[in-house]
C-alpha cells in the first residue's frame, strides 16, 4: 500500500479533530494546531520524495475497493507540486494566526476550521474521481464560509453572503454536471473516464453532451479560481477575512480551481474529439483553450486596472489576485491551443502558481501586520513605514517585486516562463494582454509602496507596535520568495515533471485501472 498518498489527508483531518476536542484549552489547542501544521508539511514532504522524481502515479485504494468502482487517491508529480504549495503557505499562515486571531476566536473554532479547509484542499489535489472532487470542494468551502465571516461584522456578513450564494449555485451546477457526465460516460473515475472518452465510439459515448457538461464544470472552476467573469466575490471576501485566511484563500484555495482545470481538461477530457461538431477546436481541450484565453485576458486587464485605484491594501491585493490568476490561465490557454507545446504552458502555469502563492500570501499577512500595528490598512492613512519598520518594508518590497518579476526573485522566472509560453505558441492577444498586465502590476505595487511605505510618517505609523511572531512569519515567506528564485532549477524540473504527469494520460490510466483490476 502507498500509505504516503493518504498521509497528508490523515494528518490534516486528525489535527482538525484534535483542535476541536481541545478547544477549551487554549494553549494546548494552539500547540496541537502548530504541531499538526508541521506534521502536514512532513507528510507532504514524504509524498513528494516518494512520487518525485520518479513521477509515476501512486494509487491508494480506500477500503481496498478496486478502481473504477471504489474510491481512489492518486498522487503524481502534478498533485505533489500543488500539495507542496499548500504546505509552504499554510504553516506560516497558521503560526501567524496564533498571534493575529483573538484568543477567544482561536478557542472557539478557528483552528478546527482552518485545518478542515486544508483537508478539503488536500483531498481535492489527491482525489481520483470527479464526484469526490465535488465532496472535497464542499469540505473546503464549508469551512471557508465560516472563516470569511469570522469577525461577524457588517462587512464580513455582506461579503460572506455573496461568497456563499455564488458558491452554492456553483456547487449545484457542479453536481448537475457530474451527474450528467456519469449518465453519458458511465463512470466517475477520472482514469476510466479518460479511457472511455479516448475510445468514445467503442464505449458508445456521445461527445456533444460531454462538451456541454464540461462547460458547466469549467464555469465552476473559474468561480473557485476567482477569474473574470466570476470574480466579483473576491475583493469583498479577501478584505473581510482574517489576514491568515486571506493568505490561504489567495495562495492555496485559488489554486484548487487551477489544478482542477489542468487535471480534468488536460488529462481527462483532452482526448474527446469534436470533429463532428460545429464548434471551434478539434478537441474538448482546444475548445476550452479559446475560453481560457478570453478569461485570462479579461482577468489580467480588469484585475490590474482595478488594483491601481484602490485605497485599501487588502482590496488592492484582492484585485491583484484577479489579475495574477490571468497570467496562470494565459499559460494554460497557450498549452491548450498548441498541444505540441502543452508541456511548456503547463510548466509555466505551475511556476507562476507558486510565485503567486508565495508573494500574495506574504503580502496578505503583511497587510495584517500593518493593520494590527498601525490600526489601519488604508494607504491614505499610512506613510513612512520604511523608516518606522525597515524589516516589514523590506518584506513588502520583496513580495511586490516578486509579483512584478524582478530577478533573481522567483517571480521573474514565473513571468518569463508565461511570456515564453505565449511567444512560442504565437498567442499574440495573450502576449499583449500579459505585457499590459505586467505594466499594471508595476503601477499598483509602486502606488502601494509610495503611499504606504515612503514619504512622511503618518500619525498611525508613529504609534507602530508590531508583533514579533507575525513579523517573523512574513519574513519567512519573503525569504522563500528569494530562495525559490536563487535555487530555481529544482523548482523548474519539478514543474516540468508536473506538466508531464498532466499530459501522460496513458500512465495515469494504467496506474489507476490496472492496479484496480482493469477497465469497467
């Protein structure tokens, strides 16, 4: 048995249960929560070393029920890469939360909910069937609903209402699409579905309804990723949530939508032919490449323009997240539109996902430090932070420059690879939009720096009183942005292995179904 596959999921689940049972003992609960976070990092490290660099999918059969009938967890280089992002972000966010969230909030529910959200994220990255992808999405969302409304003020309630309504509609649509795919293909197992779609005539699968049903799924994943035109919940939710929650929402939860697009549309649905249908693209993947490109262009432009005009640091970062996810989807669009260069586009998207996770999580935590220490996060009320706290200002500069893409930070390589993928695949519209998006990134990062960190010291900054543990967590992520850039080659190889895993449909099908006893 490949126990390392289920290890991260078990660690996160056990930590959620233990922190719930010890909620009346504050110090014990916090200690267990942090230890659980460390255990999660160790479990992910075990999985990564077991799966990569071999890259071959490892399968865990829950209850020893064979695929495609039983529930399976599948780990390959793609899921391992995404889990590594989750581990790198959640641990500093968790430690930060022990000092940022009130003692009462931690004692009541914060830690169980936080770890339950990690359970949902981990299950989404590992699941081998589409129905359980829905289940893990719901686990992740149910906990995030409460975490967004955690402070229970009018702003939080309004933001959560929008977030909940949109995601409940998305969940209903997702379940409808999954039921339709089961009725059309006769299976829910991803490997079995990929096999049947690649041999549609043999299994009597009609591709036309599959295209429509996958379009419904695609819309749901766009909601999870916060891409245009399903972006409108992002600014309010990110601004309302506690800083460590916003960091995980932007750095990790957003990447679940990205992962679902890569796994399903490049591994599962890619082989379904559309030659008999009067739609753009010869395959399901080619059709959605056009949709991905449109969403990417709109996200980069809208997110960047909106971020430039923001006066609140959290809202600036939230709109920035919309723009930054556009870069990820632009690389995936290039991969979908030019299948022969798909590996280049997917690797670029994975590297940029890591770039965004590190930099944006750092910046959201830093926004929390500023609010706690100065009593405000409005840029108009700040000023002179660079003199008052050079360490915090330096961390912001590294995170901002990471988003801009200045060498030797990891953001430079992420942005370069996206531009390279768009150039190699001749996606001129995407390349032009990415260039404008990069200029807008410079504009809003410069705006935040000049107004909040430079200039005369404001009254709010004069009363600065920052928590050393919170600052240490921010510095750790800032060093991560630097280290990932300086030691970039192993990350690039890991991302390329993840891209190969997403595209190697035969290995995925064989690993899951032959271990399970063959095709249904």
